[in-house]
């Protein structure tokens, strides 16, 4: 039994989409009346890192029998295949019989069967493209560089073609904020703030990070409760770092991309070069031995002279790499313990006394079976 | 907000969203303060908050300046909307921050909105518990302002010491005029993952043209104190901050140079150095000193910059020695300034003999071909000092391959292929240093 009741509306997330109810007959000549039912809950979810899900609710008056509800979204970026439509009440007797897709239109029609005349609340979910998101952070480091406050911002830019008059935006870590967001507009919101986060400062010598052998300054934040963080995984985003200069104001001290940091993991941020620590490299021995045909071994001694011109001692983390088959010789000197993190890489720490007193590091190794 | 033809970043304060007014501040910062809910048009201007202070923190390792300004703003109970716009400037929109310095517990920034119609404007929604006025700070990054260090070294007549003058210059091509700004210069190399100029976007050349139109009205600078300004240096993390005493006005397109410090009687050592890998083929005079207390320095690191050297030519006249760019010099580190060649101190490298020895052969068909050999070369270094004072030499000799080095004169091993002679030569005298090098080639190359 077909009903001739016609009702339509602009789809909530509002966009240029709309929903209409009408008789089921000529689908290609639908009448789209703009009698707009009240908007109800609109939710924009960012919990998937690669997609934005919009959910909206509409109360639709149905007649007994089969009703046709038309939904169109011209000019917006709704992913047609992603649309899910169902009554909010899971035990509702209302049934969605079919979905019709007219040719060449950003539209569809649902055939809905209702046991009686009633108002039924439906939920419509769909993926929407071109809603950009961005996470960024601000760290304000204390003068002594032991702690920082850490602010987490979430920014959304709406290029979807739609207009969100009043929506709940839900971030990946479950934070909800209620905003209006029109087409082309962006909004940035402070979503989390951690007041006192323990910070570790590290000086690193690593030629793969700075080919000229400059010493890098890193801050390491552990995303853990005992360090003042640890409530959510930290999203990938730019971290801008400021420091209290002790004069009631702050200075910007650098920025880095913070990688996605699960709870329990470290976020390492490079703020810049430690200019007061210099490392000078010299190859003191570069011999060939044990020649067999075109195969040989090498005997190599690399010397590193570290000068720390600061007024206090500094510890420098060294990351050295040797390719291929190699072994460290026992008369290597200047570091006590080391970690061979992979076949090519060795890591250790060196204490550099203050005021430029040089400390030498001898790295003696043998490469084997080279050709 | 109203645009003006000139470059501007703006601040105005209004009740309602749409009133547009230029500020008296030359930079024409526009900040609008409006009550929510926002309705369209016909809003009334309430007050224009006066800018109280501005501070520039200028970096030299990257094109970045942190601008921090304070103003007293009046807020109404409820939601207030503050609009900030920066047309025709080089401001990075992602860096703009608002912070209440007073009454911070009563003010809460709910969000920052970037309207679709303008990429050079934002609106803060600030909720306020009651009608108050509060001193607020707006900070942002701009590009186009830089600072450089320069040094003048005046060598004493005996060239054993110099008067070192350190200078800093600030150049403003940001599109903004910063009037009465507290200026801080950051010495150090910070890490940026994106260039500020790229984030600011837009047509920089267009801005420069506009800037040129406004730069002439900057007029003469005030000389407030009648003495050189003091520059206070302070360490912060891996950086040093130089704070220039008082405030400065640096109109767009202009540069200003100030004296950082002057130090007389800095002891100098001259070393005539031969190191082709570092200084080229000529014997080069390297002036060295340390940035430490023994050299009457060491209070601060010396930022990278150009060092120009002059010699006292008598009667308060100068003779130009040369110039060189120097990297950052930490406290207690040594400085080497390349003063170029000196015609009165010479070095000549002469090969006095050349032989091939220990030839070995292999057969190929009925012919023999050489497969291994040694070269034996003897050299002499002739050093001559025509000056009227003793001089020091440092001569670095680099070799390749499997070589043996021999000399009757003491030398030190610099690295696996470099030997160094360090000798002195009295005034008006000369000396010779002999050395012999055997180099093995082909199958003669040994394990070693």
C-alpha cells in the first residue's frame, strides 16, 4: 500500500542534503518539499585516523504501510556507499525494505515499512570527505628544563561542502566539544592540558640525524601517568616548545613533529643544536689486513674529541654505525657500557666535563670479509 | 575586518562582530571584541584597546621572530569574540596565541575560529565570568626580521693583541613597523619543521613594495640615552638571549646596528698555517684567540658573523687586513680567523728527488707487465720569514694510500694520513725541513 504523504527536510549535518518522504511511485520525479523537521543530535567522529564519520538523528512521521524517504546530498562530500540508516530504537517494528539509487544523482530513496502511523526517530551515519583534522601541541618548559606544561589542541577545517550548525565533535581520544562549523571554516580547540609533565633532556651525537656531526638537543616525554601524562595515546602532531626565561616571559626554543605515542611510549622532540658541545672526529688508523685474494679485513680506530663548553657537566649519547660484519675491539675507550641496538648500531653515553676540558673517545673496530 | 592598502596586522575591540576600524598603532593590528551571540551587521564599536607593550624575540638561525604584545582588553560577562587580522604581513597563522595575563582564572578561550572568507584572520571565543578588564598577551611568529652579528678587530701595531668590537644589526623586512619594541636576539640554532615564511604564505614581493612606501616616514631615530645601549646576555637552554636595553623602533625595510661589546687588549697568536684541505694551496696566516677570561673575553658565546680585521697604521689610521665569516664560538672555545696570505712570510715545497723501486711483474702471453711498485720521494720545505718578529708555522701534510713517512724534524700524527710540523722561525731568517715519503702501489701494497 502506497501513501502519498510527502515530507522532506534538509539533512542535518546540514550540508546541501535533504530527506523527503513521498509516495513510492515515480522515483525519477520525486517531489522534494522543504518542510524541515527539527534537527536533532549531530555527531562528527574522528576516532578513525583516516575517516570522518557523521551521525545525525531525525524524527520522521510515517504512515501505516510502505513509505518512501528520499535523501540527497548534492554539493557535499558524502561517501554514498557508507550510508547507514536505521531506527534509533533497535526494537522498533519499522523496517527498511530497500534503498534505491537514482541515476546520476547524489541521492537515494529508502522504502520503509511501518505497522502503523507513527513518529520514528532514525539515525543516519555516513563517511564525509574533506574534513581535515590536525593535532598540535604547545609545551611550556620550566627554566630548569625538568618539567613542562603540555597542551593538546585539535583543529578541524571543513571543506566538505556542508555546514554544521550545532554538532558534537568527538576526537580520537573521546573528547567531545560542541561547535558550529561552516563550510571553509576552521576551528582549533584546546582538548587536553597536562600541567606538570616530567621532561628528560638528552644530547645526541648521531650522524644519521645530523651529517655534519653537530650535537642535537632532544626532549623526551614519556607518555605515562608517573610522568604526568599517560591518560591518552598522543596523536601525531607538531609540538611547539617554549621555555620560561626566568624574567616573567617565555622564549620559543624549537619545534618538532611528535610521532603517534601510545601510552607507555616515549615522544622524542628535537629542539635544535647544542652549540656549546662540540665533537671532533678523526680517523687515526685505517689499515687493511688479512688479505685473501680480493677479500680483506680492516683495522680502524676512530677518535672523537668531545668538548663541552657549558658551565656544568653534560652527558652525550653517542649513536655510531658500522656497516656489514664487524666487531668492537677491547681497547676501545672513553665509554663504560654500550648497547648494540642492531648489527650496525652501537649506543653509549659519554660524560663531558664542563668548560671545554676535552675528553677523548677511542672507537676501535675490525671490519671482516670486505670485498 | 577592513583592509587597508598598507600592510597591517590588526587589533580592534567591538561589541558585535562587524565594525571595522583602523588602529592608531602603525602596525594597524585589528582585534575585535564582541559579545555573543553573534548577529550580523549593525554592531557598535565599543573601545579600541591601546597596545601597551611589544616585544620582539628574533632568531638568527632561522627566519623567525616571536612577537609578543600586551593590551588591556575589556570583557563582558558571557562569550566574547576577539577578532585578530594580519593582512599583508608575514605572520604564521598557526602560531597566533591569546593569553590573559591578569584575571586569567575568569577568562577561558573556548576555541579559535578561522573563517572561510579570510586566511588572514581568526576569532577567539573567550568566555568570561563577569565584566572585567584584563591585561592580555597576543603572541605570534612572523618572518622577515633577522639579526646578524659582526665583529671588528683592530690589530695592535705589534699584532700581538687586538681590540674586538662586537656588533649586532637588526633588519626588518616583515611588512610591519614595530614601534618602541623591546628587542631580544636569540643566539643558537633552533629546530623548525616548517618555514615560517611558507606558513605565512602570500606574495612577499608585493609586501616589500608596500613596505617601501611606508619606510620613509620612519624619520630620525631618537637617541634617548646619549650613550651606547647596553645589551644584556642571558643563557636559556641551548641558547643565549641578548636583550637590548630600552626599546627600539625599526621601521619596515630598515636595519639598525648596535654595539654588543668592545674589548681592548685581546691577546692574539699568529700561526702561519699550511693546510690545503682547509685553507687552500697558499700558506695562510691564522690569527687565534680563545673566547675565555685569559683573553679578556668568555662572558658569552660569540654568534656566527663576519669578522673584519684592521691594522693600526699609526696616527689613528687603519689598514684593512681582511675579513672572514666565523661560525658560532662557544665560551672557552678557540677562534681561528683566516687573515689570508702574508707576502713577508713564505713557504715553498720542493720535490728534490723521485725514484721508483721494488718493481714486480706479471706475464701476459709473452710480455711482462708491471704489477707492483714503490715511489720514493724526497721533499724540502723552505720557510722564510722576512718580518721583523719571530713567527710560528703549522704545516699539515696529507698523503694517500700505503705510505711511510720519515723526517729528521719532529712531527705529530694528526690522523691516519696527516702529519704536522710545528716550528718557529726567528725574524729575518729561514730554515729547511726535509722529509721522505715511500708510497706502495699495486701488488706492493701491504697489510698494515
